[in-house]
C-alpha cells in the first residue's frame, strides 16, 4: 500500500489550506491540501493538461487526433480536462504509468472520505480507453477520442444544464506516484460555471 506523505504547495489560481494527517500510528504529521481551480470555460475543444508535480496546467491542446497524438507521447502531465471530459496519462491517452480509482461512497461526507484517506490502493487503477462521441462544441460536434470513463461520469448533460456528481479519486501519476483528489465543483468561488475545482494531496516520493 502507498502512504500519502508529501504534498504540493503550488496552487494554480487560488488555494485554501485544510488539515490532513498522514498514516502514522505513533506521531501523525499534519499536512495541508491545495484547492485548485482550472478554467475550462474558454473553449469546448481544448484540453488542459495538469501536472501534480508542478501544481499547474503545463499546456493546452486542441481536441483533435493530431494534438491528442502529440500529448500521448508526453509523460510530463498526469490529468487533463476539457469542457465535459477528463483523461489520465494512461492507456489510450498517454504512455505514462497513470490510472484512477474512485473511492466508493460511505456514510461519511465526501469531504470526510477525502480527509480520512491516508493510503493509496496498491492495485485496481483503471486506465483510459477510447470514448465515442465526445462533444467538443455547442451546438454539438462530436469526435472519437480517449478519456477516463471513471472520471467522466462526474458531469452529465440534462438539456442545456450540466449536472455534477463530485468524486473522491486516487490518481496514479504518469511516473507512478500518487495523488488523492476531491473533484468537488464545476464552478469557481464567484459561482461561474466552467471551472473545474478540486482539492488534492500529492505524494511526491512514490
């Protein structure tokens, strides 16, 4: 099992600190987690590629086969978002060692589940696969591309409305390290939609 011991302190647009304890029986070490906001509202057809090690979006790419192929060769990103979808650096999306596990709901709130999660599962990480009919514009234009079915289900369309279902995830990074993530909102603090908001703690020592 992999313990969350370290974290990143480089927020993208804003950060709030939270209390978190590592998995130590004798002397729990208080840690702090970042809340990160990624603006994906500018364009439906642009992917935003995020690195946990760098704590920021390291680049963007158009949602088309040519740019997808270029980013698939890179191992400096861990998770990517566009308007409705997500991908990890794994499987058909990238050559990295990535993947994702959703931490199943309990009687606790998702905030408590995220806070109490101290150990990353050793196995069971789901890698990306091709997703048919990804929507990349409004009115809809579709293309077949790669993505994470585990993460994608957090957003669904109901007519013109986007319905969100927050998730607690463990992300395996491109280089085989781990981050726990609370994918919590599709709005920023000004209540504007199109902003992916997540809390995370990154384990830099693998």
